[in-house]
């Protein structure tokens, strides 16, 4: 085994989660029932002004979606996390996350007073609640990675939500290359056409990894990644 499970926790559909995950540890996300969406933000734990950067992640690696063995770059050119395993093959990172207005328009009223724990929630509010626990706020919001969701372009460039993309047991594993604050919202993707409120749960395994080897796939998949890892490792000399 290259990793050890430190603990596991299930995030119910419609709920959120956050944790500081140390360099050399990581998380495995598992879609327990199929059809889940986990919107994820990454911030550098000791200096959260540095955070996940969508444009740099895609252009540096010549990709349009997230899968193994690619990495997630910060806005300072450091490698925040590596995708070391993925049995799904496509995770969206270009179409943003849900907000209160969009959820209200699609699903109607769903307050705690009327629905209790089945109330309608959204990723933006989740992010603000979770980030607030660490002294962060609106200025720290950036476009997330939407794990388990596929949004594909047509020949004319239009984007469409791919229904039935994620199956029960689909999983993706991130190894943290820095100390990272991970924030997760398990809420429907804003482009999901379903108007029935039924967000699916996601399990989080927190993992401890063995140190990666010099020919680690995330390091070697693109020449830019070698430079990104070298720059990141300078922080920890």
C-alpha cells in the first residue's frame, strides 16, 4: 500500500466539510450512491492568500478538466495537490458552483424551518460558512473543482451537463504537496438539469502517503510540473 487511512467521514448530501490537511497526507473522495457533486476549494493553510488557480492549472498542463495524474496549481505556481488516483476520468473545473439564487430558482423554497436537515443549501454559502471558521470570507472565494461532475463541450463550443456520469463507488484521491485547507460542499452542480432536491452523500477518507518517488506520474506528466514541484519543495527545505 502507498497510503494508510487515518480516518473516514461521510458528508451527507446538502452538507459541507473542511479540514487542514498536512503535506504528505491527502484525501480520497468516494461517491457513495452515484450522481454526487463535491465542489472543492483549496487554500494554502499557513498563508490562505495563496489558493487554487483554475487558469494556471489548465494552461500549464494543457488540459480542460481534472483527472489523474495531473496536479492542482496555486496562484503562486506551487503545487497544492496531486491527483494520484481517479477511476472516473473527468472532473469539472470550469463552470463554478451553486448559489442561493440559482438554488431557489431551480428547487423553490426549502428553509430549515420547513424542511429541517433536508433544507436547500448551496455551495457559495457553504464555502463562506466553512472559510469563516478560519478567518476567511468572500474575497477568498475562487472557482472550485467539481468532483464527480462532467461538463463537456459540443463541436460549436457550447457546454452541457453529462447526466449519469458518476457511478456508485467512483473515487478520486488527492495527495497534498503543501499544507492545505480543504473546503467541500456536497450540493448539486448548477448545471444539473434535475429539479428534484436530492443531493448525494460523499465519503472522505483522510490518508497518509509514503513519500513519492522521483518518477512519480504527477511530477513527470508535464515538463511544467517538474518546475512546479521544484518550486514547491523549496518552501520546505
